[in-house]
C-alpha cells in the first residue's frame, strides 16, 4: 500500500467533525487541493433534518470551513438552506449550537454575490407592501399599528436565495408608571474593562455598547411590600451571551436560562432594595430590542411596577 493510499484510508476512518478540522488544517498549510478532497461529499453526510445538537454543530462548522476552501461549491448553499429549516423557535437549541449555526450561515451570506440576488416582495398580513432589491442592503419603511404576519417571497418563481432581514418595532418610551407602584426595577449597565464606568441610555432609551466587551448588568429591585415565590426576569438581548451566572444569594434559590431571558426564582424578598448582578458580552453588531425586566409572583396578584431600563442596545 502506498503512502497516499494509507493517508486516504486514515482520512476515511475519521469522524465527520475530525474531517472538517483536517480540511481546515490543510487549508492553513496552503494545501487547498487536499482540503477539497477531504471535504468532498461531506455535505451530503450531515443530516440536519434530525435537528439534533451534533448535526447542527457539524453543519455550521462545515459551512464555515467549506466557504473558505471552495466558496463556489453549490453544496454549501444547499446545506445552509437545510440548516435554516432545522431552526426551532428562536434558535437551534442552546448557545453553542446557535453560535455554530450562525457562524456557518454568516460565511455563506458573506459570499453571496450581488449578481445572484433575487428581489423579495414584502407582504404584511397578506397585503403587498413593497420590494427589497437584490444583492445589496435595502430599506423598506412601513408604518402599521400592528402586524400579525410578515411574509417575504422571492419575485422569481422557484427562486431561492439568502437574505438577512431586520424587522424593528420601535417602542418610543417605557410603559407609564402605575400610580400605586409597589416596586421599582432599575437596570444599569457597566463597562468593566479597562476601567469601570456606567453606560447610560439616551433620551430615546438607546444604549450604545461595544461588541466583544464584557459588561456587568446590575438589576436593582426596590420593594415596598414583601413578596414570596416570585419570578424575576431579566431580558436577554439577541446575541448577548451570558459569561457568568449570578450567585444564588439574597433570596434567589434557582435560575433558568432561556433564549429570551434569564429567569430567577425568589423564595422571599422583604421591603428594601435587592440586587442581581451578571456578566455578559455582546457578540453580534446591530440594533437589538432588549425588552423590559419583569417581576411576577407565582401565587399572588401582580405587583404594580415602575421600570427604568434601556429599550434598545446598539452594538458597534
């Protein structure tokens, strides 16, 4: 057996993720031909339709590496479409799975040429609104009281393409404070490096932060009455990753991480100020709606609450 045959036998015995890493290693050694040989046929072997964690991560890694080695290969857009269809709810499962999927899809999107673009017709609640141009950043501004369904349809019958679309609903100001407020929630954001300083939103509720910089979120809850067995939720802006979960102290007995927010379960909070701290890091640039924190007793009436918090983050 020749050395080439032995090398091929070794490659064939590797798992899918190992082959992806091997192809990327060949790429970094400027051996692109060998990289393509290792990647050949891998896209067909990754079954993302199962929606399991392993296949999603492998698909994302394969797309990220494949687009670097052979960006014109039609296998990558086909796999990317399957990956998008495997999305469940607001993500693919957990933070690591979402990160791998987004990284792979971003690699495909970044290589989409303008000449291959397909115009997209925008419909709101079944009514045609306008058309987004192909292959470039386009803006379509529409004012509607409420929208239940936004549809994006390629203008070419049978056409398929990739688009990133941002639909923004602007909340101009926080909800009006109730007259009989029994609680006040204040969310403050601090930059912790190189020096600690508070970052404050502007008059429109927009907070500007830097991508990749560690931030501390400090949520202060001022109570005028005792509450017990309550859920305290801090919204989790899209693309903002939790670095260190808070300690279970000061009445908090458990926590739960979800795509849309972090839930903290409070056994008992007496009148006074209670503080929850956590470290986060914005990983993606863009304008992000943050939502508002919420205090909800499980076995008692809702607590009238005043909220002081940023409405949107602009990550630069």
